[in-house]
């Protein structure tokens, strides 16, 4: 029971951080798998900025709501189908980052240009079908498009980032938008000098923002503090 409570607390905190960083405004959602089960936790249909541990719903991978009585997110299938396909994924973040959306609208896929962009050394592909992922069929299509990658752009909609836990996926979501912003600026200024895959992979190993690394904790602490200061205003 204590483990479930901790998962819910981290999930609620990650939701609020994503909202505070303008990646999930009144919409967007992040979920976490309950380790060793076919269940996952996800906030109901509400602003990520307002999520508390007591709001969180429990679903199984058949799409059944097991716990919680608040209205579920319309895109719960997005999470369900990714967890079905990827047993290695412990968290799914669906965000609405404006610069990432802008690049996708221009037909650009995100490619590594700076250190944190190297978290995605193969770049981030674009799922071109517009609209909500609000059915099992569409969830399955998105999961297939994501494949074994860590992120996927959604045309005119946002992005998906997966990770081992809420902290991992939350921080990588923030750095995905940072990569998009730098790509936009570089494109406006001239010809972007993209990293090769070899360069990006080397840098990814140097900065190592793995699921339970000191670096991910350092980044998490920073964004928790930013949230705390914003909440105090």
C-alpha cells in the first residue's frame, strides 16, 4: 500500500511539474505502471496542474477502470496500448509542448543539436494522423509508431515520452521540448549543425540521465523547486 501511495504522489508531482513548465496546460496527462502487474495509474480528466494522489485512477491493460470514480481521460487508450506493447515502459507522458507542435506542423522531426537533445540520438519521428488518440485502434497505431523509441511527435497535437518511472519520463519530456526549441532557433538563424548518431550516442553516455541516476535526481530536484516557488506566489 505504501508503494502505491508513493507512485501516486510521484505521479501527481510529475503532472504538476509538466504543467508548471508549460508542457501540459489544461490538458495532457502522465501515467505510471504498477510494477510487476498489468495495471497502471493515471489522473482523471482534469488539469495536470491540479492533480493530487487521491484523484488518481487505476486501469488494467484490457482497458477496464479498476479504482477511482472520476471521469477518465479520453486518451487513456494511448497509455494502455503502449504498456501492452512495451513491458520495459514504466511511465507514459503525453504532453502538449508548443515548440514541438510547431516543428511537427512544419513537417520537421526533432533531431539532436545539443547535449540534452542527445537523449534521442535517432531523432524523434512524427505520427502524422491528426486528432485525439481516443480509441483502442488509434492507441495501437501510436504504440506501433513509437516502436522501441523513447519519444514520438504527434502532428498538431503534442508528443509522447516514455520512461522507467515518473521522474524519468517527466524530465525527458522537458528536455524534448528544449531540443525542439533549440532546433527552431537554429533553423531561423541558419543551417543547423545536427549531431551525427555517433556523436549523440557518445554525449548521451556522458550526461547519463538514466531512470535512477544522480543526474535525473538533480534535474528532478530543480524542477520540484521551481514548482514550489511558483506555487508560493
